[in-house]
C-alpha cells in the first residue's frame, strides 16, 4: 500500500500549484472510506477528495497520473472558485 509520504511526493510532482503537503493540504488515510483523503482548507471552506488505494498504487507503480491529477486539480480549482466568490 502507498504511504502518506509517497502520496504527498506524487501530488507535489504532478500538481505543484497545489502547494506543500502538510501546509497547503493534508493527506491522511481514511479507514472508513478505505481511501486516501486529500483535504484543502482555507478560512471559509473545506474541500476533500478521496483517492482509492488501487488508484494511488497505480499512480505510484505505473506512473498513471490521470486519476490523481484530475481529482486534485478539480479540488484546487474548486477552492480557487470559493476564494473568488
């Protein structure tokens, strides 16, 4: 299974505009969802997306970036929309 550090490094390499793991966003394993949860927060909003175990492992093992990039890109885009409203 992928580690938190693996997920953070991959997000930072694929989507540098997301910022730094642990500062701009948080990554934790959600045992209830059986998936990695990526949280972006600001003063007014909290957005969360889930990355399934198999998607995370495929992204790391096979360099498949599409699910991870799309989910986190959409999350970042939504946060920017909230900032502008």
